[in-house]
C-alpha cells in the first residue's frame, strides 16, 4: 500500500511541475513574445524598462 501511495504522489508531483512549467512559459510569452526566440527572459528584461 505504501509503495502505491508513493507512486501516486510522484505522478501528481510530475503533473504539477509540468503544469507550472507551461504556466511559466505562457506568462513569459505574454510578457515578451520575442523572449522565447531571443533567449532567456533576463536578456530581454532591460529593454522593457
């Protein structure tokens, strides 16, 4: 039973991480559509100010 519980927890954790990743990527694209093409978000931040 404990092993099954651990498997379920790992799966749920992976799903949450994946969802968080996509949410993060979506926010970056909203904030700066060029960010995905030009590289990391911190490279484009100074231009926005």
